[in-house]
C-alpha cells in the first residue's frame, strides 16, 4: 500500500497549489481506495481535495493540532484520515491548502492508496 506524505508551509493568505504535483502517485496507479489525512498548526486553514472527477472537499476546514511539538506530529491512522474515496486507474489526485490565518501555517499530510 503506497503512502505519500509531507509537510507543507503556507504563508499568510497564500495557497500551496497541488502538493501531490510531481509525486509518483499523483495519478492513481490502479483502481484503488485513497484515504487522506491533513492536520494544521493553525485554525482557518482550508483544504481542497479532488480524486479524478470527484470533489471530496473544496475548500473546507482542517483539524488543527497544538502543543509544544505540534509541528512534529504526523497524521495517525485512522483518527486523522477524514477523507476516503474510490479512484479509477489514471485518476489525478489533487490536494491543496489555503491559509486564511494571520500567521504562517504548517500542515502535515498523508495520502494512502490501497488496491481494490
């Protein structure tokens, strides 16, 4: 089961663009189920998520995390995986973030791909 993960830093009022762009599994390698998790260190951070023609969220809020080592947290399975969808082979996956906060936001994210 392939997993793509990363940490994105998004400046105040900026948009990250598609963080999956150029990743090995930007296009679904086979008919699969995708599961997506994303957590931010600030409130007012939006997430836009597409799986081929399916709009899973555009744009919407994310789960903020807090604590001394907040930026070191990675999404936990299954608690932080709020989005799940079936994708056909070749479907383009798109995940982007919009920071509506007055401070720079850090987002930790992960995308799991499971064959059908």
